[in-house]
C-alpha cells in the first residue's frame, strides 16, 4: 500500500525549488517509473511529491552546432530513441535509450530520471559519460553545472543537495567523424536490467572514450584505461590487450543477475566487440 503524501505540481522552477527546500522528505516526480516502485514497496518515506511535468522549459530537446544537445528533465526516453539528431550525432546514446526497459516504460521514463535514480546498472550513464555530458542543476543557492562523471557518489546517491533538482543534460557537439556504440549483456532477451553495459567512442581526433555500468557502485568512465589505449594506438592488438586490461579497472559484485566473474568476462567481450566495430573489424 502506498503511503500518504502531499502532492504539489509547480508551473515554474522557482516554485519547485522553494517547495523542495522547505519540505522534508520531498521527492521529484518526472516520469515516475522508479519512484512509483519505491513508493509501492514502502522503500522511501515520501511525505511530499513534487511533479515537475508542467514546467515548460523541462520538456526541451534541442540541438545546435554551438551548444550541442540539450535534454530537459521532462524528456522521456522514447524521444531520444526516435530523434534522428540523436541517432546521427550520438548513436551510443540512442542505442542505450532503445535498450532501456520496454516501449511503454520508455514513454514515461525520463533520461534525467535515469541518472538521478543513480542505479549502478542504469543504461544511459555509460553513453553520457563518453560524450562528456554536463548536468545542469538549479537550487536555492543558484545554478551549477556538474560533469556527469562527478554526479554519482554511490549506489542511489548523487551530488544533489536539499532543494536542488536537475534541469537538463548537455552534451557537447561531437564533431565530424565521431563514432560510438553501446552494447549490453542481460540475463534474458527483452526487457531486463543490464548485467554489463559498455559505451565505446572514438572521437574525431582518434582518441577513445569508454563508459561502463553494473561493474562498480556507480557507472564509470574508464579514464586510466583510455589513456593506456590512446598511448598504444588503436588497432586490433591494442583492443585484444584492452580486453584483458579492463579487469584491472572495474570491481563488479555477484548478485541475483550475475556473478562477478561473469561480469568481468562480459566487460572484456563487450569492450572488444565495440571497439572492433568502430574500427570496421569483426571480432
């Protein structure tokens, strides 16, 4: 049974921030796909629900060559799946979005909600990490911008402070010749959480970026591994080496979806498969 709570639906950011700052145990409702599960299972003590869907600027999905891609906090995941701009310029993000849950849930779930839930196995963070996404936050003390690799602080934990909410995500314009791919492994075909998910990107300058989920308390950008790959030069031999080296950069656990050993093995497979795809080779 869902506990009783006060429901508030602001029409501007100022009212939303003031309410979140004033009231204890307040939770933001955008898509609600994660929040409703927590409420139904009585896993949170929600005394106040702030529904942000009526705030106009949060529904923006915009792209320009100067600012890149802006994803408002109210943008549902299927808008990313269906966007030709996202598919063309940020293919790993479009692939990650298409792999998330079911069509029906993607019509409700938001991209920003997927990161604010801060699940270690969330599908969108790896691609956001390789694209150097920025998280635009507003709160009682003004606006701030946080790189997505600094946004997660632990399992279900982020840098958000009392009264703050995420307004949008911003992805820089990738540049001509940018290539990326997102691959995941699950227990079941269809709508299952990722056992491991790996986003691989080759930037226009030839440098590699790698993001991964479900192998640590938070989604990870593997900066140290990227540096080693870029020093060696990207070729089939380096990719084979990276498939072994990745195990030194992640720390998976065993749970109901997978053993830690299997996650180590699949991280290696998905990294090699993704990078080989990007350089036009087959595994």
